[in-house]
């Protein structure tokens, strides 16, 4: 998460460990064929696979699971006023020299032989293996390992067993690329010996919800019960989707507003460019991004395009008013999750929460509540870009490159704001609704969304080049998508209809990390 001004390179990269020393091959889809960044270089032509030995004497600690914000440095005091909440968001303001890039991605684990999803026992074995081999601390819930922590990085689980890397706040896209490579190499080093692979796609292409492993994590049980009553697609969202996100900083309330508006309007463009989920239950599902579509029917109070962001009155306080009216899911007390599903955070602030009568929330409770808001862009003490499907390595690096080039460069940001200034709320919502199915070919303002994407990619490239770090190489894949008009999902559909002979099982090899 982009919460710190310090640059934290992963231990794996700093130690210079290599794919060869991890016993991995260089065939397609394994770590040996992945390019890693030399720890002393920010130059793309110096990217290479590392070489060194894995230390065997590094210990690890057990961390008792707390709420999702346990690592945040937040005062643990009662909240009484809205001013406390405004101050929370204002504390995220940073000078440009301290802006960082925090990248997250999720992936599906599967058995190489049967292609079935990993079970919790296998997930625990994987996490224990990574902790033992690479010196990560284990995050525990009771006797169960549910995640890993090392420095500012975390490896966590989603409700369907999806494995997520939440990266450290880093200065450059080269460091982000290196971090992702490091993580994938570590995961593969342990997983392949277990007969486990990981799939780079936005929606589970083969298996149904009933095939999804249930994890021993209390908050997922609360969320599953709450959301399944509100949407027919809620369990699909929880169990069968994977995304890639980037978290970016703002310098002031005004800067937050400008970046929020620009990124929210352009989320459908990102959805189209990164569309990578065209299969459900072994067949084409009629969408290019089924992942994005599932989010349109889960809980309208906490999802969507939130049009008030474009009102003149928008700022920290307006977002707080919105968040206070989003129903709660749970709270965390004495190492246990408390079911607060559907209750009001306003009541909590008044000491009138039915599940915790007489208790007041802390800022940890507030940040925990914010994580249950799933709008296309989400505000914390940074902005989260949430519109993209997970995909192959090049796309995991392309997503932060896309948004850094647009939002961290004043010229590019102003270009975007001028372009979207005449977009109506109805047009923005139309793009949100139609892009999951029609992608870059969605009609828009007398042309196609592909035309908008072409301009946006150019501005993103220009913005990266003005950073003078030679980072625009990470946009090459997106430039090709715009030039050809063929999204990742459409490439998969073409392979399905031609060389795969309508057998979706081939996607597990094609998109295996």
C-alpha cells in the first residue's frame, strides 16, 4: 500500500536469489523465463534473472491475525466526530517527492494434474513452505496460517483461496516489476514441488462455486452470509474473481479530487484494456470481463461509479458521508470478528451499535469499514484503482504503469480532466455497464472507446517519459492492444475457437504463471 515514504525492496530481490538456485526451469510459464530486475539498476535493458543461494538460517515469527489494518500506524482512540475522519484522510496527503506505487494482484491456485482449485490444506502447506524457505512471518487465525508478512509486503488470501500479493510502497515501476517477479519466483519454488500452478486470469474459467474451498477465516464467513442475501453474483465475486490493482498517493484534498475524478471516469477504459475473463463453466460467457460484470450486482450501496465524486461539493467530508451510510459487515474485538452485518457506522460512533452496545469505534474500525467499500476507485489514505482483471506478468506491470503515467504527471492528468469534462453521469454509467461485454468496441461519443484508449495510452506514455526513468516500456503491451483492437479476452476466445478445439482446459497452461 502507498502509505509510507520509505522504499522497501523485497528481501528476495536484495539477496539476489535466482531462478536457477530455486531449481526452476526456463520453459514458458516458469520463473526461469521471467525477467527480474538487478537490484542496483533502474534501467530496463539491465533486467535479468538473479543468481545466489537461499539462506537456510533465517527464522520467522507467528503474527496473530487482527483486522485487515493491523499493521497501520493508527491511534487507538474512540471516534466521536467527523473531524477525526477528515483528519484520517488528510493524513494521507504527501508531497510529490514522497508519492509511491503500491501494487496488488490475485491469482488462482490449481492442481496441475486435475486442474481443480487448491484446498485449504494445500494453501497452508504452500504458505508454510514460503515462510520456512524465504523468511516470511506467518499470520495466524487460531491454529491456521492465513497469510504472510515481510517488511511492507503481505501475502493474503481471498475468500475463494485466491492468493494475493499486497506489495510494498515503491518509488519506481522497475521496482514494482522486480517485486512481482520476486513473489512469483518464491511461490513457484514451493508450489511446483507440490504439483500446484497459478492461473493469470480474471474469472475462474472451469470450476463452479461449489468447487471452491472454504477457508477457516471468520470474517469471510460473515461476509459470505451477508452478501449472498443481497446478490445472485456475490459468491462469484468472492470466490471466482481475480484482479490487479494499484494504490497511488495524493498531495492535498484538491489533488485527491482531481485524481479521483480522472481515474473513476477512465476505469472502464482500464477494464476494456485488461479484459481477461471470457470463460465460465468451461464455455464462453458472453463477456470479455466477467469479473467486472459480477461487480455490477452485489450491493449497490458499496459498489459502482459513485457520481457524487463529480459534484462541486466533493471532498473528504462528502466521501465520509457516503462511507458512513454504507452498511457495516463486521468489527474486530479481543481477537475475534463480530458480526455487524447491515448495521450503521453512525450508530457505532454514537455508542449504539447493537453488536457492541456502549462501545465506540477506533480509527482501526474506520479503516476496516473502508475495506468493505468496493467502488471502481476507492479512497483510503491513498486511491485504489480497482477496474482491471488479473493477467499475465506483462499486464501486472502495465496496470501501475498506466495509472502512474496518467495521475503522477500534471500534464497528463490535466489532459484527462479536460477530456472527461463534458462526459455526463449517464455516459460514465453506460461505459461501466457495457464495457464488460463490448470492451474497446463500445460506442462512445460518435466513435469507439478504442479511440479514447488510444489518446489515454499516449498521455500515459508521455507522463512516464517525463519521469525520466525509462518506465514507458511497461506500456508496450497496452499499446499493442490499442493498435490491434484485440484485448486479452478476445485472444483467448480466438484460441478457444481455433487451436484449443473448444476445450478451455488449455487456458491453464496458456496463462499459467
